[in-house]
C-alpha cells in the first residue's frame, strides 16, 4: 500500500543543497535617477513619445489608467530608475470572484445546484471552485468600472471542454449590455458569450466589453451543462505598459482568440473606423529600426486580463530591453510580447495562475517572434518562461510557474544554444526539444520536482521534466522539420525530486531528467550529472530516463546518475522503447535505497523494450541491474574492445583494417584503424530476450591482415595485434 510516510532517504539532500550556483548572473539592478542629459526629452506623464529617434528620460514615476506610453521609431526610453504603472485606476474586482469565501457576495437564487467545493476535485485557482448544475445562473454584486471607452473582459474559468457556460454583463439597471465592434467583416457583438466551452484541458472564457460608459456593472454566469467554474470577474484588458505599434490588430473577442487572430492595441483603433485604423496621435512604426527601453520598472496597476508590460508588433523593429523590471498579474498577463527583441539583464515577474487556451504554447512570460540574444535575465512565474526563436540563451534564471500542460520554461527552435542557465521551476518543466535539430543544451543546472495536479491531469499521471525530447516518434525518413534529431545535451547538473501528493487520490505525479519519445533520429546525452531522489514512500515517481513511444532512444554516454530509486525506465506506460545505447555511464546507488530496487526497469506489459545496448557501464552499489515488466524484451550487455594494430617492423599500423567475427565466423565489425593504429569496437558479451533468457556471445576473433587473435570479452579490454 502506498504511504506518504517520509522515508530515511534524505541522503541526497546535502547534494541538492550544495548544488552550484551558476556564475554571476547579470540580472536587473535598481538604477539611480540621474539628471536629464542635454538633447534628451524629459517625461513626466503618460502619452505619446512621438519624436522619432529621440531619447526620452523619466524624471518621476508615472501612471496611466490604460496603456501608459507609446514609442515612435528609433526612440530610446530611459526609465532613469523610475516606475511606469499602467492600468492604474480604481478598478474594482467582483467580490469573492474566486469563491475562496464560499458563495459570499453572489446571488444564487436562480442556482439551486450551486455548491462551493475544494479545488482538489478539479484544480483551477486557489483552494475552492464553484460547482453548478445545468440551468443554474449566478449573479455577482455590482462593481464600478471607473474608466469609460476602454476594454474590459468579463471572465469565467471552466474546468473541462465538456462544460458550457453563457456569460452576460448587466448595466446598473439590470439590463444586459452588448458591445458591437464594427471594424471587421465578421460581426463581433459581445457580451453575451453564449454556450461557450474552453479548449481541451479547461481554460478561461471571456466576453470582451468596450466603448462603454463608466459605471456599475455585474456579471451573470449561466451553466449550460453541469459545470465547475472559478475566477468570475470583470477586469481591465488589453493594456500595455509601453507600446510600440506596428499595426492596430483589433481582433479581441473570445472567438478571435480561439481562431488565433492577432490582437493588439484594440482600444487604439479609431472609434467606428475599419479595423486597423489607428486613433489620432498614435505613432505607428514602420520599417526596420531599434527601440531601446532601459533602467527602470514597468508594472501593472491592477490584476487584469490579457495585459503586457511591453508590447511591440512592429515587425522590423528590434526592441532592446536592458535592465528593466516588469511586474504583471492576471490571466494571460505577461511581461512582454515583442516581434523582435534583445533581452539583457532584465527581471520578468508575473503571476498568471491559469490561462485562456493552454494549446497556445507561445503564451508565456515573455513571447518574442525572434530574439538576437537572451542573457542575464530572470524569468519568474508565467505559464512558461520564454517563447520564440533565439540563437543564444545563456546565463538566465528560469523559474517557471506552469499550471497547464506543455508550457515548458522554453521550447527552443533548431540550432539554439542554451547554456549556463538555471532552471528552477516553482511548478513545471525545463526545456522541450521538439521537432528540431542541432539544439545544444550545456552547463545548465536543473532542479525539477513532481508537480501537483493541474486542471487537465488530475486523475492520471502527469510528468514534469528537465528535458523533453519528442517528435512523437516521427519516421526517421520523414522531412527534417518533423524530426527531433542530432540534438546534444551535455555537462548539465540535473536534480530530480520524486514526491507524491496523497491529498489528491488517483493522481500519479512523475519527474524525469529526460523524457524521450523520438523516432526521427539520434540525439546525444553525455557528461551530465544527474541526481534522483524519491523523498517519500508514495506513488510519486522520479527517474533519470523515461523512454517511451520511442523508436530511437538515442546515445546516452558518460553520464553519472545517482539515485535512491530506479534510474531508467525503457518501454513504459507511455509506449515502447527501442534502439538505444547506454555506454560508459556510472550508476550510483544512493545510501538508504530500499531493498529490491534495481536501476533499470524494462518494458510495461505489451510495451516492449527492445534492441537496447548496455556497454561498459559502471554500477556502484547496484548488484542486480534489470527489472522486467514485460515479456517483450531484448537487449545486449557488452564492453569496449580497443584494438591496437602494430607493424611487424615496429610502429603503429595506421589505417589497417580490423575485422571482428563472432563465434561461428559471422562478421560483426569492420573498420580501419586511426593514425595511431587504434580501433574501438563496442561488442556484446551476452544477449537477453524475454524475461532473462541469456545467450553468451563473448568469444570473438579479431583480424588485422593475416594476423588474428581470439578474445573473450567480459570486461573492457585492450588487445594488440602485430601484423
Ligand atoms: Ca478559486
């Protein structure tokens, strides 16, 4: 029986505590205000910084009830140690919008089925959620929306895509309102949002409101099916702290969002005009250029919806953020969304407890189209840390706050080099290397723990990973852009904590250093130090390697893996594992490892572990190595044979051909020696099929020209042949 009794397994704790801090990070530093230099323009209030190429310098903190600053082409904005606060007015929230105080404040007279239940039933936000029966309708108290003629979202989180709701907003007379955006070809009349469901995994539905007068409004949520909901509020939406406008993209409804339409600067479309027409005075930046923002803080004034610290959709403009701290909070409220960026020594700190659509994996703390460099930054919180392409990502701290599936800290594109970073999620995973090639991940530190359940994975297994390598087992002959191949992960230190959450019955958390589901090619994992610690006796699983749904598990060599539990599972409940090599690795059994644990688990029922090669590995403390969970097993255990070929006359026989045959004469190896006359062969000592049927194949004949030698290969061996 599973138990959450802590075991005396804390041996690795000391190792965890002494994990090296990576070299000095740049990171954000509070700047001291300085006098405005000659030629620069003083900024004392929000608005348009419209002079192209000018340097603007803040001389005080500024605040705006909407988007604070718009920058023209080529502008440098020096925040000069000051703070820009946006969406800063007396915005009110619906009292008890998250049901943390039960039904307090809500009119449930038309909702006989309304019942506040623990979020452990279906995690969304906080400790409590609201359950409704089909036909129930709840009504909030009135709140004052203090700013007219701007965007708000009436929002409601819904637990699954099988649940439907209708969102209405009433004015102060109890009359439902609707807002009509006339700037597009499609009719966009919202609210209401009628009979809406979120995407798979649950999410936040919203009704976009705009161009209303200030005043009192309330939200009504009707359950069209039996429902579990949370976070029912009306919030200011679509603001930015600092904006660089390439275009007005006023596609702002829930429907637009689900259709992946771009949405930017809705409130700055000229009222009543065609979509994309900027309001008077908005600088629109065309063409190439650079905009620089530095030395200060940009923050939200209220917990909002769909807001950004810095937003640029000017496609040709590189926005350089240097020594900037951005703070934001709310649903889909992130630090930055920038078409082209350079990010240096910034701190991006957001609190985004849930998301509209978890399938949009670009929606992260910082989202760029492309970045030239990401260096010295701290990414704190967010549904993933950084999305977009960037050739060099280094010396950063990533503290993911992922509560939805697949929002890894980063998901690099082909050719990205990721080094000297720290990945220390509050919740979540490190790096997702998907359908891409030539990614290099080296000299990073990862600390990954089993995550609590999320809205989508509550009653099943859910994993968090330092590194996920997956092309969903693509064909190795398919197009290169569909395959995960030739990626290299090396010299990293990876700390994995397997822990359980017994409070959530039926939930099976896992944490892996590597989760591999690859068919498209070979990936290389080497020279890493991996520590796996299972900290309790519950069902939480920790592994260095989880290899499932994988026709090419890769080359895994010269790693050191210390664990108090199984180190690797090949052929798993996620699918079969085939064709891979573990060689030259050292597996260390941590003190306190329970009896009966073995370093490798092979197979899972019908999911095979086949064609696996274990060569020249070292086992410290482990005696029995393999545990079989399937009959479909085939692997070989072998060693490294180094053949040195010498000339009879003396000296190395450079280029000599070496041929190795197994007993019975079948050739198994043929290769020319290098310039030192050396050939290295990896050969099996024995092969195993089924649950441990062992066939010896340790006898080999090595030939170089006419000379030959018999060897028995039961350990790493070096032979010299003189021809
Ligand atoms: Ca809640």
